C-alpha cells in the first residue's frame, strides 16, 4: 500500500503542487500506513506535514482536519512514551474545537478524540 500511496502522492504533487487538499489527504494516508506498520517517526512526520498542509490550504473541513491531525500526532507521541507532547497535541485539538466549532462539531470532535 505504501508504494501506491507514494506514487499517488507524486502524481498529485505534479498535478496540483504542494498546497492542495488532495496532496494533504494522501500525505495523511501515508502517515496512517506508517503508523499501522509501527514506523512511528515516519508517521509523525507525515501527520505533521498533513497538519501543515491543511493550515496553508484551508478547506471546508479545515478545523475538523486540524483536530484529526493533532489527535493522530498525539497518539504517536503517546506510543513513543512522550506523554508531554501527546498531552500538548490533545489539548490543542480540544482548543481548536472549542474555539471554532459549533455544538454539532464539538460532539464530532469528542468522538474523534475518544
């Protein structure tokens, strides 16, 4: 799967450039694949890139995507036993949700962070 994701990422970067949500989504998928394989450093790198992309690109679901990115980054830090960084990511996810989300999105965020 990783090989195909990497190929898809290259194609999307060639078509759309770096600042596009398709590039961001593929980067996130690569992060998830690495995470599942236990490649925590690479997963964290990809999740961080995803977070950076969505901050630059903006989207209809930008704040939800920020929460998702922060949650996954927190999970990796937690698995790496870096509790302080995990807590920071989780807290930032909560802060994003509280700051910008309506009541329905807060419920969705609570579900994501569960």
